[in-house]
C-alpha cells in the first residue's frame, strides 16, 4: 500500500495534467503526496498509441512530482458505471487511502469525462462500506472513504465552487501537458492534425487559467466543483 494525501483519478492519460496539473505540482511543493490513477490507456485517441501515451504519462508524472501513476486498463469509450468497474476503483482507493480525490468534470464535451466523474464519485462512496469486500495481494482490504471529492474543469466551462491559485506552478503544468507530444505536438509524423495540435488549443488552456486566476486576483487559477455545501473555519479563510 502506498498511502497518499491526494489521489487524482481520471479517465484518460493527460486528463490529470490538463485539469489539475498545477494543483498537483503546488501540493507536491507544499509537502503533500499525490498519486495518479488513469482508468484507460486512451486507445481511442486519434493520435499516438497506448504505448506512446504510457511513456508520456510517466514523463508527465515526473514533471508534476506525483509519487506514482497507475493505469487500470479499462476500455476507452466503453467503460461503464457498474459493479465491475466500481470495484477496480475501490481497490485503488483502499490501497492508497487518500484524504482527497480529484477527478473529471461533472459534464463535458467528451462523454467519457462526465461518465467517469459519476463512476469515480460512486466508487469513493462505496469504498467506505465495510460490507463490500475487496482483496489485494491475497489480503482483505479495509474500508476507506476519501473525505472530499473535487471535480476539475475541462473543455466545457463550468462555474467553479472554488479556484486554486496556481500562479507559481503554471509553467510546470504546461511542461507536463507538452510531455504528451503525440497529442499536442503537430510537427512531424503521419498522425492527422486535430484541434489539440493547433496553437488555438494551448491558447485556450492559457486563457482558461488566466480567467480563473483573475477571478481570485491571481495570475493563474484552476477551478473545481463540489457536490455538497462548502464551509469555512472562519471568515479570514475567504479569499475574495
């Protein structure tokens, strides 16, 4: 078991970098441990191969400073919110016992994102039920429920419930994204060009970060949503 403070569970390799890469780097710099679990190998992507994306994902992990990165090997595009897939995620949650889980947007242009968000949120809840049995390395896993599940914002604009100031770690995020050359570098190779390989996409990522940062008086921000009411310990914790 490798216990971490934060576990990022998302459907495609590169979702973690795009959605919360700077938040990962920020918390690593503050001494928190972060692990990443990708549900699929992204095998339906227009460009690259699963093998190439695995290498790129490992490079992204190193850049952000995450402790580990795992891939559950679910079918890209065809995973479902069912018992089989929930149990795979529950095993991972119980293995790493995170306090916080970061995951995909609650709804998005890519149908996998919203479906994964619901699957992962459900698995986080069920992971805390002791009567659900999971075995890892021939040992019964103890129940574990993360304290919080936060959804990062992806392609569609969703009004965030809170924004993290990631100004000092934005360059790390962009470097981690660019590690996925098969997806975002349009130069060379025989793969077809897509919107992701144009300057417009990186401009969009930059603009989104600046917009969210502006909302809290920072250079760059990453936004998250929560499926419950948020509270603060005192009025001095608010950043307006």
